[in-house]
């Protein structure tokens, strides 16, 4: 799952370093919206603005954890 998410996000946002420990700081509002929309479409989950927290978008691992949490609920 992590590699699939990485591929999706790198294709959509090629200038963002998804290996960063502070990924959220590299994102603007369009980047955040793009991530939420891509993951919602790919995994059939509902991600909203309230999910766009620095904690959920801090690293690629935290993005994967957010998606897994939505899939499990």
C-alpha cells in the first residue's frame, strides 16, 4: 500500500519530497487537496478537510496510517 500511495502522490505532485520528515510543511492548500482527493478516489474512502492535519500529513507513513485507519473504520 505504501508504494502505491507513493506512486500516486509522486505522479501528481512531482516537486514534493515524500521522504521528508516534515512533509506537511512542503504542501500548499492545493497539494493537500490533491492528496485527499487522490486517496479518496483510489481507496473509496471519505477524506475531508478535518483529516488534513499536520499529524496525518507529516510523513508518507502517517498518510498510509490515515488511509489504513479509514479503511478499518
